[in-house]
C-alpha cells in the first residue's frame, strides 16, 4: 500500500474533492470552517475526511471519510482516520456508522476504534447507528 499525505484542506482543493464527493452538502462551507483534511497521492487529492468540531454531545465527530473510487483499497481511508485521530487539537474524537456499513466498521477496527454503543432510529432508514471512540 502506498502511504498518502494527510494535510489540512484548502479552497484550492475544492474541484478535486467535488469530482469524487459522494456525500450531500457543499464542501466549501466545510473548508471555510476548517473541518476538512485531505489525502494526497503524488500531489493529487484522492480523499478527504470531515471532523465536525462539536457535533457529538459537544465533542468532535469524524463525520465523513470519502476516498475517490479509483484510489480505494490502498489504505487511504485508514490514513485519513489516523490523521484525524492523531490531530493534537482533539482531546477526544468520536465517529459513527450504520451497522450494515461493513467496510467502515472494518476500517475503524483496523484503527483500534473502540465501539461504545449504538442508537436505533436515528437515521431516516431506521438502521442501527454504531458509535465509536477514536481517541
């Protein structure tokens, strides 16, 4: 696996992120709030992670990990999670994922995330949401 470089996102990264972003919302707002990290391979942006500063009961929440389809299965998602987890500004860091999201659950397990609980009927689908502590 090729190690990616993790760095804070800049507005100049917007077009690259937009080309593979699978999530609802405008990343320019996230960029302005300073909540995005990007992963690069050979200077090309191939993934991003969003840490919402106080979205989980006042604690930061890793709310999105997105990797370009062409760059998946190369450890980039893990690099993004680790980059967020190791950021010195977070005393604690949490994340969540739907119970059926096996790829994300496997990724979190590989990053030593600790499952701390779940909630039902939080999502519109009614699917169980699994809660994890990363730091």
